[in-house]
C-alpha cells in the first residue's frame, strides 16, 4: 500500500501541471480511466484502461482523458517522424521517391507484394541491395501473402518485415549523406542521431530527456509523455500553423499528403490504419504502434491525437480509435454500424462459432 500512497503523493503536489513525466513506469489508476471493455452477455468481464490526448499544432492539449504525461514508447507511431529527414535532407528529391514510396517508409507493412516491391524500389533508387536490411525476417502479416510464400517453398525475408520501409529509408539516408550503412541500427550511428533530433523537434521535447530503448526491428525507439506524441501528430496535421521552421513544415506537408494518397501503404489490406483512412479519405493519417500506442493526424481539424492502452492490449485499439474519430466528427454512426462495425464493436466467438462477447469503447471525450 505504501508505494501507491507515494505515487498519489507525487501527483498530489502537481495537480496544476500535468505535462511533466512521472519517474515511475505507469500512471496510477486514477489517471488511467477505462477506455474499452469486454462484455460477455452484457456483463463486464475485463477492462482496458489508458490515456488519450488531443492537441493543437502549438502542442497544447485541447481535450483528453487520463494522464496526459503517461510515459509512452512511441514504437511505430514514430515512423512518419523518422521518415521526415528523407525530405529535409533532399534524399527523396535526389533519388526520385514517388508519393507511394514515401508513404511506404511511414508504414507498418503487411508484407504484401506491392509493399515489398516499393521497398525494393526505394533501395534500388539509392543503389542499395535488400541484403543491407537489418530488421530481421518474419512471415508477412498478410495471411494470404504468407500462405503463398510458404506454398512456393520460400522463406520470409527482411523485405517482408513490417518495418522494412522504415529501414529502407534509413539506408537511403546513409547513401545520400555518405554514412557507412554498417551498424545503421545503433543509437550511436549518425543516421539514428539525426532521426533523434527530428523526433525531438516534432515532439517539442529535449532530445537528451527522451528515453531510448530497442524497437522490435532493432532500431532505437523513443519514450516520451503521451502529450508530446499528440503534439507531434498535430504538427503533422497542420504544419504551417505550428511552431515548425518553414523547411520542416514543408516536409511534413509533403509527407502527410503522400500518406493520405496511399493509405494501403500505411498498413495494408484489412488493417485498422488503412481501413479508417479509407473510410475518411484525405482526413486522417492513422498510425499504430505496438503495445497499444496510436497516433492520428487530422489535417482538416488541425489536430493531433495520441492514445495509449495501459496494458498494451492491441485488441482495444480498433474500438478506441474508431470512437475517437466518431467523436471528432470524422466517422459517422452509419459507417461505424456498417463498414467498420467489426472494428468499432469487435465480436468474440467461441470454437462453436457462437458470438459470446463484444469489445466496445466506454468513454466520451
């Protein structure tokens, strides 16, 4: 009990200021309200708690639930930020990257054939080969593609990794800037130091205070307060209205336009990010991260949203994300009840095919 009192005491002194990051790992329960619940026959069985922050392009919180400074590893929500140096350094222009290829560098890819081709093209344009990809191989997330690969007797390659686009971008930066690609995944490598500075700028958070871990694909991953991620996505949504310098603002505008034009590159067939972007065309850049993190850039509203499911439960993201977009006026009830019903109110079935439980968002902004 003593520990929880200590945590409560820590927050008790700071009720006027919620932007500091608390030193312990998670937020205490009073700051992590229920966001999604699993109900079985109408009775609550389990709950996913978390935090949600909506920011304007100045990085100021305008709406939210839970503790805005919940410490969050950005995971793959950082990908659009990590891709920005392609544009600011001139690499994308030099190598003639298409908008679809730019979008591919921001995606958590399904490993579908058209995505693999884009990764190969990015590398080829920089005069590089796929053997340089140091993200590791895993079967494509897209099951039909994984099945076809297995039937051909082929092994999954790093090109099928959901982070292959991001890694291809890092290697292209090495080629453009004259960096040795060896060890490009290491935090000390100049390409990772450059990316850290861009992430710090977009999040408006001191680089030396960003927590650094190792992501699933081997590159550095960044830990910041959730509100900083929301601010970064708001700067993506409305770069010209933000505090970014003109060069970075222009780069953000180009990158987001590419992502909005090619939602299939941000995730892939059937996936949450791609489906919500297609349901609200041109209005949403939706980007998932592992362990329950999520970012939304909403250009029409000039807002950024960051979401963290405290227990890391990925199943809570579809109901939570669709609910946020509904409350902000970007997905109407008809869309939620029809084409996105399986995301907004996912149904769980038992092995007999009976519908036995349902996930649903239990918050309002």
